C-alpha cells in the first residue's frame, strides 16, 4: 500500500489506527487448531510484486501486500489513473450505497463484459439500470425460487450420475469443471426449461468457457497503464466467443417464444413489463439479460462450491456434522425446499466459504468526478476497488481472519460478524439479484453431494486461489470421489 498520498490530518488517525491494529492482532490470535485454507501469505509490497511476476499470473490476489489486510482506505500502488482500495466499512457504504451514483461500475469492467451482456442489468447505469432492475427482480422472488427448486434438484441428479460413474470407475474428478456443469445445468433448466445435454446449451457452455479464458477484465497491465474512460479493444477470441453465445441465446429465446413455454425465467422475462411505462424488453435486451444471468449466475456459484468441497475434503469433522444435520432434518428422505432453511450448519459452511473465497473478488467502480473517500483525495477517473476478498480477511475486522470457522455464523456467535464487513453478494442498490436463488441451490448441492460422497483433493498442497472473472483455483483440482453405501 502506498501511504505517500495520505494527508497530514490523517497522521494522528494513523497512530490511533496502529494502536487499534495491535489490539486487533491480539484478538486475532485464535485457537491454533483452526484450518487455514490456501491463500497467499502476507508479505511486503516488493515481495508481493515479485511473487505475482514469478507466478506468471495476471492476478491481483497474489499481488496484494500484507498491509492491504490491515489498512483501511488507501491508494494502491502507482498507476496512471490512480487506484484506491476502499476497506473501511464506513467508506464502503459511502461508495456502494450513499454516493453510488458518483461511483458507477468501472469502465474497464464494463468494456470487458459488454460484448457478452450488452447493456444488461449487470453493467447498465442510471435510469436504464433502474428500469431493468424493476423488471427482473420479480423473477427471483421467493415463489419463483420455490418453483425452480424441482429443476435444481433434477440438475443435481445429473451431477450425481456423473459422480457415481467416476466413483465406480475410480477415475479422478475435476472439481471445478464438475461444479460448473451442475450450476450451468441449473441455469439452463431454470431459464429455458432445457438441460445442458441439449446441443445448443452445450455450445453456449463451451463458448462461455472460451470467453472466460480470453476476456481481459480488470487485470494488472490494464490497471497500471490504462487511461480512464478509454475504450480498450478486447482480444478477438473473447469477442468471437461472446458473439457466438449471443447468437445461440437469441435462437433459444426465439424457440422458447415460439413454443409458448411458461413457468421458467425466460417466460418471466418475456412477460415482464415496466410498471411505470408498461413496455417490455426488446429481443436484444432479452439476450442481454439472459447473458447476465448466465455470466453472473453459474460461474459465481460454481466458484464457491468448488471451494466448499475442497475445504470439506480437508475437514472431515465438518463433513460429519453436516451429514448428521442432513439426516436429522430430512429423516433420511430427499432434500426438499422446506429443509433448506433448517440446514443451519450447511448454511454456515456455505457462508464461511463465501467469506474466505468471495466469488467476485473485487467490485470495481470509477470516480465520475473528483471527490474524497475517507482520508483520500480521489481524482476523476480513478479506479475504486472494494474487495470482499480483502475485507473478509481483514485483520482489524475479523478474529482468525484466514481460518475456516463456520461456527462464526452460528446463531450463538451472531455478534461476531463485523457490521458492514461481510458482503459476498455486494451492497446497496447493485446488490446481487440472485442471492437467494444462489443460496438455495448451493445448500441443495452441498447437502446432496456431502451425504452421498467422500470428496478429497488428490494434491491439496498444490491448490492456490487466483482472481479471474471469479475467485478460482489457479489449476483444476483433481479429486477422488467415493460413493458411500
Ligand atoms: C454464490 C453466487 C453468487 C454470488 C457470490 C454473486 C455475487 C454478486 C455480486 C457481488 C454482485 C454485485 C457486483 C457489484 O456490485 O459490482 C452481483 C450482481 C448480480 N448478480 Fe449475483 N452472485 C451470485 C449468483 C447469482 C445468480 C445465481 C444470479 C442469477 C441467476 C445472479 C444475478 C446477478 C445479477 C443480475 C446482478 C446484477 C445486479 C445489478 O447490477 O443490479 N447472481 N452478484
């Protein structure tokens, strides 16, 4: 962290902050036996830079110096446009809630995603975004999630068939790819009432994997050198993959409309009308929104589930507790919608994995005008980063910040969650529309697969996280999957 731009008035605050940090560090000394899942060890800025360069990754997690996990709002390194890492919960609220209109989604990120999602709700801004949000939110209401539950359960059965076959043959299973297939299947079934086995759906899935690999998002080189608000060309393969996905989605929407299907998200979107104007989405806007749901809905959930199962492979006691809870709640029967809210420990495991590995590692915003954020003078065009990765591991905010401790989310320890410091689904008006949907599907998948299999990484020592479109393992995690009786 570069503190050179800190104004003199902040010096006294700095001394207080150091004292608070020392106190917080004492609090952070927790029981030695808690498991520390993979994350870069905190090092100084030079070693962090060297580490990022040597790893060959365009990755911000590896680049973060240890001080990032102790500082509050401050400039981050040296760059052409100015980058600020906002980690004080009061400043986060200011950026994401209080003055959110002054800090819209970052131009680098919008430029990277636009080829895929057009002007859809994830990247839109102002009145256009408000209209879109009014129209899509009803599709994620409680009743709609209840309706989608049966389709989620069918997709999990498909995942179980894959895992049963791997278990019987003794083949290793690629964890991330498996989670990605199950969550993509859920997205297709709930949006289009169609499974991933269909040819078009399969082609979308493949093209999406290509888009994700090649798209230049908020990455190191661009962060350091790009000018604010400059249009940056995207790599050809990413543009080609995005174009292919959009054409396939347009076909799927046309087929869906022609068949007059109902009872799924596509039908909800086709029927949606703006309560203020009475107009619906155009065909292009429908592709934009469904592109958003695919982008925002499947990789994110796959990412957190990958980390859940990786951690559980190292934590047999947590697995035993989950199994006992699942049996107590379901009486050995199938996992039903009504059980989900009663699986308290399973939910705590999910929430703790979201804390340690928030799928969206950085929320990138841009300063529309020059202003101040906390102690920092922020120029127009500066990149503003709110990082749940950093905040969720902040030494001044959390006890045993980098340890796996699902019970911190138990009702008994409710007071331990620091206010405004847990935001895996974002905060303020741009909070995730699909949070309840994602929570229900994740708890269902966790419950069903944990009860049925032992899943363990073959080489847990080699696993390390990187920030791409989502927080994911640098390399695929090969697992041994054994079906229980
Ligand atoms: C564990 C899974 C998920 C996580 C952690 C997650 C996280 C997030 C976050 C952090 C944002 C806000 C980003 C920002 O402020 O810059 C967001 C936005 C969004 N998410 Fe999710 N998401 C998940 C699953 C889903 C699912 C399943 C859907 C829908 C099928 C979905 C749909 C959306 C949409 C439409 C937005 C844009 C909201 C707006 O800008 O108004 N997400 N998500």
